[in-house]
C-alpha cells in the first residue's frame, strides 16, 4: 500500500478523546526525542547493522569506534542498502544496485561509480541521525530540531557515574504505548503471582492494591514531573499510600494468596519517563534498579530494551555484577518475571489495534497513574511521528 493511502490513526477516535489526543496519535512514537535502539556490542567495527525506529529504516555502522546512522534507502531508486551492504572505504557506503556512494558522517553523495561525471554528485544527501553511546546503549535522536541533552530523555539516575548497566533487547508484537502502560500499571502485579523470581530471590509481591479514597482525593497517589529542563515523567506512589492486597476473594471467600518467598522489599518506587522508559527502584533485588524502554519499532511492535543498574566502586565489583546478571538476574528477572509482561502486551494488542480500545476501555481507580501518564505524554512531547515523516 502506498503511504498516501495508508491510514495510521483513526481520526474519529482522536476527536472523541479530549484528554490525551496526541497520545492516541503517537502510534509510531514521539518525534524529536532520544531512543535507545540497541546495545553498543551489537555494532562491530565496519559491519553495518540495520534497525527500525518509529517506522523509519536505519542503517548503523561503527567507524574508528564511533557509531554513525543513516537512512537505509538509496536516493536513486529507493532500495535498502542493508539488502547487500557494500563499503569499499570505511568512510562510505555504496548502493549495490547502481553504485551511488555516500559518506557515513554527513550522508553526502560523494561518487557514482557507474557514472563518475554525473551532475548529481555533491548535490544530494541521505538523511543522517545524531548518535550517542551511553552506559553500553546506542541512542539515536529522531527528529528535526537541535538534539536536546540525552539526560532529558532518560530516567533520573540512569546516567549516574558509578552505575554499571547490563541488559538485553527483544522485539515484542505490540504497540509501544501498550507496553509502557503495562510496565506502569499498578495492579498488573497480579500476572506475576507465579513468577520464579519470588521464591528464588526470597521476596513477596502482593496481588494488588486497595485504593485509599482519602489519598486519592488529596492527589498523592501519583506525582507528575514536567519541568522545563530535565526528564519529564510520573511517579506512582500507590504502593506507599494504598493497602497491599494479600487475599484474593470471590463472593467473600478467599481463593488465592500471594506466594511468600521471603522478606526482601522491592519495587518501592515506580516511575515512567518520556519518551517511554520505566524505572523500578529497587528491582529485582534491593541492590538493583531496573530501567527499561519501550521503543517504537512500527505501529504493531516495539523494541523491549531491559537493563539493570547497580552502583559499583571499581572494576572488580562491576565484573561481579556482570557475573550475577548472567547467572541469575537475566533468568529470574528480565526473563522469568518480565516474560509475563510480554505475553500480556501481545494479548492486549488486538483490542487497541484499531484505536477504538482507547474509547471502549473501562479504567478503575488504580489506573489514575496511567491517566496522568497519558496526559503528560500528550502535552510534554516534542512532536508526534507521522506517516509523512517516513
């Protein structure tokens, strides 16, 4: 289907919602923001790697240690370089079809080997993207404005000196907004009631939270951060101001109780940050913080980038953290626990896919933090990615 014929968002749904219209429009994510697209170790020197971000096809390459990113589409006939990457010099990439050759650093068309005297040479440029590596992740600024400082688009504390980061990346078959709300959803803890993290890490997770009406009325159950500078996000305080549910009842009869693996306290503070990142402090252990991103891939899928952070004083402590990550935290937490989140998101995708789910849904009291997030995202974004941007 031609892009001009494709309909991304149902405008009737957008018109019906007056509270967070830009959130509904942002099926492909927000523009003019930083996104992590992969781990630095995935990009080897001189070996181009393709990626999709907010519907745009990108090609990344490491040259003399630095990562560059260009649009994965030749200007001539529109084919993707990634079908057969050909780099005859380390500074350039040549299209496999008609030998149009571009520089990685600025996208300029520097040569055409099939017609070295073409007037096109030097007059055209590929789209390039600003890249920054931090904490082992490769971030790309997707947009048209001068890139903002990276610290404004990551959860507080992620970039702290002395914090070691380890993680994994997965592709998930749901829209990024569903993923973000799944992570920030207070009462979705119910799906984790059988997680092996609970007994393995000697902790306990309640079945849910009984909302305190007085605290709800005072507006203390969540806190919105929307300052001009710095990250913008929402803190969920329901765990501090609500009663944990430790008995699941049907018709007044107790039918379920949470598994008690031990008394370790985790997930004391949960927050979500623009353009779509969660911070769970601490998790999955009192010594760790989980930072995870829901990066729009296209309208029906997202990159789930899961990381754990730990404060380390020296290289030996970082190596010990990496050992623990490989031997237990990836298995118990990022997979054993978060696998529940993945299938839950994919189960919700069908309901929201045609956009009417945003109208048909029936939210309840603990979802107030999700409403606050939608409103913040709708108002505090720097632009919405559209089909025209593709």
